[in-house]
C-alpha cells in the first residue's frame, strides 16, 4: 500500500511538472511581444555584443541578453526565441523546487504546481528583466549539494539581475555556515560566485557610477508588462500596403519598439519608423491594445 501511494505521488509530481512546462511553452509562443522585450532586442540582442560592452544601461541584464542573442541565432527571430531563456529558467526552477520539496513527498506535487504558477506569473509580469532567470539560478544554488555548482549558480544569478547580489551573498554565507571548515570551503562558493559574475559584468558595469550600481540592488517593481496588443493584423496590413516600397511609419512611443522588432523579423528594410509630427498627412491604422495609433503613408 505504501509503495502504491509513493508511485501515485510520483505520477502527480510528474504531471505537475509537465503541466507547468507546457503552460510556459504555450505562453512563450502565444503572448504578443511586449515593449520591454522589444527594447531589449533592439539595444542588446540585435547589435553586436561589442557595441554595448563599452556602455552601461540599467535595462541590460547581461546573462539574459546573451542567452537571447544565442537563442535568436539558433532559432531565428520570434517572440518565442526571445523567451527561450525564460523557459530554461523555468526548467531549472522546477528542478530546484522538486529537489527541495522531495522531503514532503505527499505534497511535493502541489508545491511544484504553485511554485511553477508563481514563476509563470513573474515571467508574464516582467519579461526581459532577468528576474525570473535570476530567481531560478538562486534557487538552484540553494538546492544543489555541490558547492562549486552553487557558486557558479549564484554568480550567474547576479549576472541575470544585479538585484540578487545581496540574496546571493546571504545564501552563500548560509551554505558555508553549515560546514565545519568555513574558510577552506569559502573559495568553492564565494570566490567561484564572484569570478563568475565578474567575468560577465566587468565590462558593461565598469562604466556605471556607484549610485547607478546601488540603484540596481533594489528589486524592480512587479507590474504587468506593457504591450500594445497583438499587432499581427496591423503588421500584415502594413506589409500589404508597403509591398517592398520605402515607407515612413510614425508610431506612438509604446508601439515603435514593437514595430522595430517586426521590421527585423520580416526584414522590411524599406520601413522607416519615426515619431509623430504635427500637421503631417498620414493614413491611420488603429492598434488593438491601449489605444495606441500607428500613422502610415
């Protein structure tokens, strides 16, 4: 009877993991691109890495930007390929939660389902900020018993979002306090974490002031990511009207980055995206979300 109960709970746990993963994949494929994701693509994914290594931008969450660039290079540009790093973070997060919840086998499936829902909610609210990936890596550091891997995960967590510097330090000290040879083991966690984060952050962060770095330690406010809605219909209409011609497109600020994303995706070299000008004569195309308007002629 006990063996049957364990097998049943294992199946429930597998079902919870599968449900969360499938939900995450569906969200990554179906949700329209957001302004934040379009901005990250335009400034950190599309340009060569050398273009932003010499400058500091608080919106550049280095690890996620690099992973997005690699994903787009492998899978071609789409909203889904930009979100692959978030899906990798989801997989790591579920592994860590399952490992930490293994002591409570009877309720582990419920813990996994609730934690997975929380991660997906974070990804939905703050895409492109690296917070979800940083949380997943931080939790992996808490779940693994290998101190070297824990150090690497903590360093990567800080590189994904700098606001995890203090949580990473707290977790590293907590892990080390559980050992009897504190200083002998310190290099396996703290030094490894510092080296890992340093290698990724040293060039762009060397151009930041102390005040800018201090501001990054504050976790970003959680808010629903801004999106002008699903612009598939608008983009199709623009492509039909342009038909390979050189056209100027005036867009509101919340639409322009998204238009630039679709311009790169469909390789519309003839599009010139500009801001509004008073008195200009344009054709009006209403976008489906937020009341934003694209004017084109």
